[in-house]
C-alpha cells in the first residue's frame, strides 16, 4: 500500500525555506517524490532525474539515495548504481497507464516526469491520492536584473542547467504543456501549492491552507514504501 498523500518536490521559489520544517513533519505520512536538488532539503522515497550532466556531476550524492527514477540513457547506465531504475520517456505524448511501457511524459521537464510517475503508481495500485505539487511555479521572480527560478538559487554550489532561465517557460503554452494531467484518474486529486504558479490546469492552494486542511496523520514505514515502489516499477519493466 502507498500513502494516500503524495508530495512532489519541485524547485520553484514559492517553496520558501520558512515552510520546510513543517513540510518535513508532514512527509512522514506521505509518499515523497523528489526532483533534481530537492534531496538536499527533503528525504524522498523515489527521486527523479532527467538530465545526463546533472546525474554525472552529482552521481556520488545520488548513489546514496534510496531509489532513483531516471530516463533510459546509455550514458547514465554506464555509471549508475543499483538504486537507479531506467524508464523510457516520451517528450510530447502522455500514455497514462501505459507510461512505463511506452514512455513517461516529460516535455523536457523533470516535474512532468515525476508527476506522470506518481499518477501511474497510484493508478497501478488502485488507490486514491491527494497529490501536492511543491515549487511548481513554471516561471521566475524578477528583481532588477536577477531572475529567481529556484528556491535554492542563492547557493552557487547548487547551480545546474535551467537556473535563472525562463526562456523555456515563456515559449511554452502552459495549458497545453500540463493538459495531459487534467484527468489523472478516479480518486486522484492534484493541488498546486503555489498561488503564483503560471500553471493553469491545477487547483491552486496556499501553504497555509494546506497545513490547516492536511488530513493525513498515519506515519508510513519508509523502507516498505520504497520497496513497494521499486517492485511496482520493476514488475512493469520486467527488471529482476
């Protein structure tokens, strides 16, 4: 069984440090899907990485994580540790229940990859879920000549491809980009915890609202959740 709450941790500036400690308290009752550098701040059950250079540059740290889901690339397979599972990807087409066989939707964004995987897990398990998107702003905050696209951007050691760049967001039609997730499945609700987000297809809520209304209190056994995810993905991919 998976927890009926899920946090997908993005990197947008709305995920401010003032919320981190309270979020960590809630993570004990949720499935946590990380992306990129979120592992520096939150413990994830499965962590998603798309960029080859990111994996290569951070492989020593990534190899310490419980479970990584990444795209199937020979460059990564050559340096990967046993905690990595390789998934086929699809840039433009969302395959729903067939995602792990035909390709996990990405549209070149790790957040889309992570959300596709989370929805697939809950649909495969036939479980309802409240999925909370954290740091899914799809844009940046401008102050003078500085554009902040990630909440950890001030730390130069954490810079990676995409930091401070909004060209991709500006040329992409947000509704078309996120449209595949309009109907995630029976009993699956998606909430974007960012009132400033430019993504138009999800219900937007504030952190204060989420903290007040969050209704999941049962702690889950982390090793069991990770083992369940690994087994579900491996069975679908027929990985021993």
